[in-house]
């Protein structure tokens, strides 16, 4: 049985960061990845033009659904989006390690990598 990791982070439609990058990394490491999305971005490899933070209760419900059915062996955070989501996660007690990746600002530096299409 594969180990399970829950990522709690934002969505990057270009696939270079956030939930998409976490799930690809988990797959390469032979880890079953689950996800709770905190925010949605409009971005590509050169810019972030919009960020929509999800309601903290929706994020919390996503986490609860995963914990209820697919208990993770570890949890990783990424971009949480707002203070209330940070507080919600910080107030929880998890039965596994919590790895905090404090994403503060998105795309302040240009990506050095672009996928070969």
C-alpha cells in the first residue's frame, strides 16, 4: 500500500507550482497524493494575473473529507491564501507530521523552466 500525503495549497494552471506540482512530485516518489485547494490562480510561466482565495470553511471541509476517508501519513502546506485559512490549519491537531512550506508571494521571480511542449 502506498503512503498517502495531503497537500493543502493553491492551484497553478501552468503546472509549475501549487497543487499540480505537489501531486506530480508525489507521483514520482510513489506516494498517493490527495489535495485540498485553498486558492485558484490565473497564471502562466511568466505572470500571475489573478488570485481567488476560497472560503476557509470550504477548505476546512475538503480537509475533513480527506481525513475521514483517506488518512494521510503526512500533510504539506503551500500557499494558504489568507489569515483565516492559516489559523484554521494551525488550530487543528493532526495525527501525522505537518510540513509547512510558507509561500508568501507568487511569481516574484520568473520561472527558469518551461515545459517542452
